[in-house]
């Protein structure tokens, strides 16, 4: 019975340590992804051609990925499943077209600069 109590105590201790480690990793990754303030007066509009979208859930995933990209003007991302495009305003001093394309690729889709 003592061995069982010891094992249960050990499991709770290890679970607590694992939770603490995960929580501190999440906090540090949130700090690392600090948002850069975008000067909207310098913002340009870009339209990306996006391949691989199969539903409106894909629109949401791409919208979120681009909205979280530093340099993108808040609330400016418009993704269209029907047109296979993503359009947004961004500050070229903060983000490049390649940064935006990479954000789409990291979300699991292909993208290129459209017309």
C-alpha cells in the first residue's frame, strides 16, 4: 500500500512539473511574438493568389495566419475561397510579400503575389 501511495504521489509531482514547463514555454513564445504597431499611412495593399483552399474553414485559417503576421494592418485581411485570393493592407517596412506568402504556407496552403 505504501508503494501505491508513493507511485500516486510521484505521478502527481511529475504531472505538476510537466504543466509548469508547458505553461512557461507558452508564456515565452507569446512574449516572442510581440505585435508590431503598423503605420497605416505607409500601408500598401497586396493581393495573393492562394491554392489549396477547399472550404470556408480554409478561409478562416488563412485569415488568422495573415492577421497574426507582424506588419499586417489589423482588420484588413479578406480571404476568398471562391476567388482563391487573400487581400490585405501591410506595412512594407515591417513585412515583405515573402513574409505574407510564408504565413500562408505555414498555414498549409500555397500562395504567390497575384494581380
